C-alpha cells in the first residue's frame, strides 16, 4: 500500500495528489492533514475523513 501512489486529499482549497500511503502518513504525522480534508482512493466509494474511524489502519 505504501508504494501505491493512488491516494488523494480533498482539501477545501482543492484536490492534492496522487500520494503514496507513506506520504499520507508523513503528512498526518506533521499535522498537515486536517479534519476537513478527505482522503480518497479510486477504489473507495467516497472520500474518508480523518478522525471518523473510517480510515484504513495505520493512518
């Protein structure tokens, strides 16, 4: 999953990505992903919000 660059952030200022899973984890650790940002993968049905318990384990 970490090497798959198919993750996106849906932010109020616009979409960001593609990112690898490792990049998303790094952004989260640095506090650069906010609760308003949706995390999206083309295989997912809809964007997921941090802090909702809907993100895959490891985030």
